[in-house]
C-alpha cells in the first residue's frame, strides 16, 4: 500500500468542538502517502497518547505536491490489527466536513498494539492509503 509513518508528528491544529465555544486541539498521529503517491492522508486525534478503546479521528486528504485539499472524494476506512490478523466488527462512521476533511468516529480499536487504518478513496480520484498507529493500554 502506501508509505507508513509511525508516531506523532509536530503538526497541531484547532477545531471547533461539538458545543459552541468549546475548542479541542488535534495532533497528527499518523500520515501516509497513497498507493499512487499522488495523495497524502493525515490522521489527527484529540487523544494523545493513543489508547485502546473507541476512537474519533479527523482525516485530511491533500494533494502530495501542492498540499491543497482534495475535493469530491468519498472516504471509507477499515481498521486492521496486522499482528492478530483481524479488524473490527462494526464499521466506523465517516462524515465529510470541508473539502478533503473527514470525521471518523466509532472506531473501536479494542486492543493495545499496532493498528492499521486502511483507507479507500473514491470519486474524483481512486486510490488507497494505510496509516499505522500504535495504541497503548
């Protein structure tokens, strides 16, 4: 699949929370180039360090060269634990936000260890990417 990078990177951003006036800070917890190399997929989380349990992520899909958000894309995700050879039984929810930005919720990464978020992108581009995350207890 794509190039895999582990661990948090220094990118930090702020996004409005669910309630008006509430602000949460999100930190990049993983990035990957897409299989074609044309896209960059960045996974951000307000929970760091990552721990096992139900996760909510923000995902940004950008052009690898220009860094501009990619519009017209439908994103799906399959969490996978490679060491155990299984994923999760419930499909995480994916909601489109702004151009190239998605909210992923209800991803129950129920075991500590290494997980892959296997993304499929369809629409204006057809591609895939895998972002690797390490979860603590």
